[in-house]
């Protein structure tokens, strides 16, 4: 009984962490696309922190 409770707690925590990761990734993608469309630049929050932009677009010059 105790092991089942721990296993359920582990999976709930893991699922919550994955949802939070998906939320932050989604916010980063929206920030990137909105900056690109609205301002014509790619100076997102990630760019301001790291100096690099992540390539979220499916269409890129390399494809």
C-alpha cells in the first residue's frame, strides 16, 4: 500500500513537471513569434539572457 502511494506521488510530480516545462516552452515560442511579427526583430527574453535565439520555426533556410 505504501509503495503504491509513493509511486502515485512520483507520477503526479513527474506529470506536473512535464506540464510546467510545456507551459514555459509554449510561452517562449509565443514570445518569439510575437516579437518576429510585431516588431520585426528576434530580441526575445531568451535572447536577452543568453545572447542566442532558439530555432522554433519549422520552416528554416536549411530545410
